[in-house]
C-alpha cells in the first residue's frame, strides 16, 4: 500500500513503499571493484550502485548532472554506462580536483614525461625558489607537520608547478596535485584512519621520508589512472564541466539534462561526515580562504532560527524539539537547504528525465529521520512521479555499529546500516 500525501494544491500524490533489493548490496565488493579512487575521500558512493541504476531504469546516454559531486563516483557510473557529457558542482575544492582528474584525458607518455621532469626539477635545487608564504596558509602548521617535511613539501610542490609550466599542460595539475595532497596528509601528524583532524600518538618520533612517500603515491595513482580511467577516456570523447560552487543554473545557464545521479550529504558536516576537515590541508595549501570553515558552509552548516514545519518531516522535527530545541533547529537547517537545492534542480530536468538520490537516514536523539521520503516528497511536489525507493545494506562502514545518541551511559542504538535510493521521473 502506498503512503498518500495531500499537498496545498489539493492534488493527491503517492510516495511508494520502500523495497529492499539485495542486488544493490554489492556483497564483497568495494569502490575499487569497478574503478579505484584516485584519492581518498569520505563517504564515497559505490560506482556500482549508479551503474546498476542507470541500467535498470534505462537512463538516456546523453548527459548526467551531479549537484553534490564529491569525488565523482556518479561520473564513473556514467562513464562505464556510456554517458559522455557530465556536469558537477561541489563546494569543496579537493572534491572538484578529484572529479576533474578522473575525467581528464592525459596521454600516458605525458604522464611519464612529467614524472621524470618532477624529479629533475627537484634535484635542481638552485632552480627552485620556494614561496615560504605557502606554509603560513596552513593553520598551526608546526602542530601538524615537522620542519623537515615542511621544507621538502615546498620544494616538491614547486617542482610540480614548474613541471606543468615546462610542459605547458595545465591538465596535469589535477592528477599531480592529487599525488601531492595524499603525500601532504601522509607526512602530517594526522591519524590516517580518521576523516577528522586528530594528531597521532607519539608524533614526535614520526620522521616521514617525504620524497619516498610521494614516489609511492605517484606510482599508485598513475597506475590506477592508466589502467582504469585512461582506456575509457580515450575510447570516448568526454565533455565535462565541474564547478566549485553550489548548483546555480541562473549563474551558469546550463542546458537541460536527462539524468541526475547523486548522493547528497546525509546531514550537516559538523555532526555527520566532516568533508571540510578531511580536506583542510590541501585546500589551505592551495590558498582557499577560511578552509576550516568549509563544513559550516555546506548543507545544514548554519543553524536555522526557525523550525522546519511542513510536510512529512515536520512530526520528526517536533519530536526532536521535545528533547532538544537546539538539535531541532540544526536539523531544520539541513532540510531547508536540501529543499532549496531540490527546488533549484527541478527545472533543469527534461521531460521523462530520471533522478536518482542515494541517501542515508540518520538518527538524531534516537529518532530516525526519513530523508528518503523527504526527497521523494519534494520531487513529487515539483512535477515528478516517485518510481520507487530501493533499500540496500551498507556493508563497508567507517562508523561504529552502535553508538550513544542520547549521551546516556549504557544506552546504545544502531547507527546507519542502510541506504535508500530514491528514483523519480519528470512527467512534464
């Protein structure tokens, strides 16, 4: 039986019941089972999910938009499916850099030439005049990186920049700076198994070999790009535009699209996945102002002054308000932003265009928030029909199986164990 919702225009629409489909669990598979990621990134969607959705719902092979593109998982799904035109938006410069690198065609010979030239430049120390002001961009750098590593990172960075200039190839920047970014984080005192910034224990004894780490990262990322991405890119003529911005069609005047495939944040970054913290070092190094405030600028980052009080999510926010008004206002902020984002997207989708949202329903104050139904509701309110919502198990988790959402000793609850794939179609 469907759940009926009556809107202000007195037209009854339906949101269909969720259907569990174990095919979408992708048991024993990881991200790298399809295309290994070129750079670590938090909470990445499995590209296999997107590929299966595009196939199952017979999406057109024309174009694909991801308004919260992250590291570009949706683009990889589309690339494997046969789509050649991609549009993406993300506020995180690191995310944009990763996505760009995945879709940029760089000939193998150029990559090898760049590799040799980087080390030639590095050995010609007289030619390198490091800009020490770069180090001052990283907040409290001595707390995070030892002095010797700082100096070697500077020389390495300038060797990369000089190499791109000598070869007159700006496309190299993305992939080489991904190698540098991985190196930067690896040689820092941060705990590598954390997305947030925590300094490792016994950091005083950590003396990383910067050049050796860079060399290993370079070989690793080159190998992934050449073996997985390069063959697909040279096989097709890829066109892409990835913007370091919120989606804003008025600003960019984009053509209409036939497919939206995305996995938006499951909640505000401060209390769910800290995309900004994870990316801080490279974003600061490259000159992003207020990089440490990025999480506050993402969806739900600024607390609302009023409660979200419409639609099916209202009763859940009311229940949270009875426990904590502050948390209810924070949750409201996320849903206000998510609604505005969806409203900005609906007019760019062609008739019969498909929309796929892969989301998790987070738990706040031990109350599970039905974000999947919220998304379906908002699209149905905007000339879409809700085709289905698919439930899948999350089998590769980076969070504890149980936590304490009430902060009361001994009271535990399950964390997010499932994702929901909302599928809608534009009807006019």
